[in-house]
C-alpha cells in the first residue's frame, strides 16, 4: 500500500478484517483497545490514514471511518508517465532517453516530472520535487499553477496563471524572476499535486 507506514497498514488491515467479520466498522475505542492506543492516539492514526486517501469520514456517525475502496484502488494501482525536464511542441522525452510521445497523443492524461527550477520556490515547490500534472486544461482557472509551452524554450517550468482582459500573465513565485505576458500562450497542463521524497 503506497504512502502508509507499517503501523498504518496494520490498522487498515484490522479495520478491513473487522468489517468482514462483523459487518460493521470498528469504533474508535475498539481500534484504540486493539492497538493499546489512547483514544486521541487512535484518532490521530485514523486521521493520518484518511489524509492519505485510504479512509473516508462520515460526520455524525458513531462508527465514522469508512473504507474508501475506490480511492484505495486508485492510489495503489495508478501509474503515470514520468518525464525528464525538457519539453518541445512535438514530444516529451521519457526517462530512458529513447521513447518520444507526441503531445497530440497525450489526450489530456496525467503525467509527472521532476522540478529543476526555483521559479516556484515561494509557493513551496522546490528542485527535486515531483510535479503531478493534469493534462486536461478545460477547467483552467485564474491562479492555477500551470505548465506553459514556450516556442523559444524547451524547459518544463511551472508558473502561476493569470488572465486579464488583454493578455495572459504567467507569474513565478520567485522575486528574482520576471513575469511573462502574452496574448496566445498555450497551457499544456495544470499542477494537481507535489510529491517530495526525503
């Protein structure tokens, strides 16, 4: 199970088995008793598992934590392409340096790439972070962090998207870098999340 600590996996396994045996989910006190936790510690552990998308929470219910099977399946089985930090109008280069995928064939699918620029450091996005991108830009909103395509630059660089009545503005989150403005700037993908490995 991706993203869970060994103890969190044990708790999730206990919850799943309990549900199979009893037809209901264990209460917070039952979870605490089974793992020799205090009630606050059990609540904290469940909240951490919920934050990682393996549980969902129904307010007002006595046995409030429910397995989110669809979300668990998505997180455990989803794989997305990972690319080097270079892009052109025609293709992405895959990590093995040999396979090229035309942008027209991406069909708005998600992909990931490693951040190499400090352009968004004031937004907490640092070199070495992994950017998870959504290739579907149909719901692009003002303020989104985006991956634009520049005709004279083949680098993958994130910017904050702003649209004015006259032009599109791409803003860095780094005071040492300038704002880019243009009328017809192509946005290739929208940032959905950042992953950081320590």
